[in-house]
């Protein structure tokens, strides 16, 4: 791939024929990289000027606010799945949401991550996110202050 931080790995499911991209930063933090295109998973339209750029503008990445709200959607989708193995993923989703919230709070002065900054996102996406957030807050009240800090 050219960047030593990126690595292709086999899927955990041996029947899958694709590989998964992982990135390891200089601190050793590892993250799975999902490459998705609209309209997959109801990803909202992101105007070109709103993208963040990774590695000297080589890779566009979703801005932090819609990323946080998409992760909230993933949690809700997993939680409401009829399949037990998918429902089990919701616990990892909550961990990811906690990490993203911590990043959003820490970086709020550098990135538009507050509720008031969502004006450019589709209203239907924000409204649906607020409904999901009510459910999350009722199940994980310890996260309420963090969300409130971001204006949600």
C-alpha cells in the first residue's frame, strides 16, 4: 500500500474472499479502516469541502460529527437486529462511541463536532440521530454529560 502504517489482513470469517485494511499509528493504536461509498448504510451526503484529509490529502475521511452519528446508527442497527450474533456487536459499538466522544470533546476547538455544527447535514439524518441518542442515553446515562457537552 505504500504507507507502512497500513496492513491488509484476512477476514476473521474464512469464507470471506476480501481482506480488511488496518492502520497502526506511531503510538501503536490500531484501527480498522472501512472504505464505504454512498448510499451504503444511509451515509449522508458530505460536501467535498467538509471532508477531512488524511496523509497529505491522499485519503478523504468523513468529518468527526457525522462519523460519530453514523457510529450511533450502527449501534442502533446492531441493537435492533433480529440476529443474536449481530446484537452482540452493540457492546463494541458502545466502546467505540465512548472513544469517539472523548476525541470529539478533546478536539471540539479544532473540528465542528457540536450539535450547532450539524446545520449542513440532512435534517432527516440529524433527527434520526437524536432519536437514537435518546435511546442510548437511557441505556447509558453515564454518557449523558459528554453528549450534552457537545450540545446534544
